[in-house]
């Protein structure tokens, strides 16, 4: 399968309350991890995070790509906008783009 959805992220202001709601609502297992909380048993893994700045409330799905920078360039060529990145973190590299309708999409390349 080319470019599968591999992760999702939920942004919030109140990390503890948001964890409680999603855990109780969907019976997801959620483990605290610093400024984030990792979600498992939801079909694909995800996390909840409180960035401490705008955007506070958001949902994003991440698509796995072979080259994050190349996909940003491809997206821009198709009328999308680059929002964030590419940024490298210990587990990989990610970026956020917005499609022409304003929907935010995460791009992801694992470090492994």
C-alpha cells in the first residue's frame, strides 16, 4: 500500500481532561509521555498533545512518505501550503501541510 496513514494527533489545552474523555469514550489505552499522551488500541497509534500555543485544538492524520521535503514540494505544486517543517525528532521527520480547503495533513518518515 503506498503512503498509508500511520498516526494521528489530537491537540488540546487540557491534556489530563482530554485523555480522560477519549479513554472513557472509546476505551483507548492512553499513557502519559511528557507534553503528550500516547494512544494505543485505536486501530492506528496516535497521541494527544498540549502544545501550549496556537493551534490549541486540532486533529491531524499522518501519512507515511519516503521523503518529507519532496512531498512538501509536490504538495505546494498542487496548490497546498507548507505549515510546519520538515522537523526531525528522535523517532523520525514530520511536516504539516494544508490542502487548498484548509485541511491540515501530517507527513511522516520514520527514523527506522
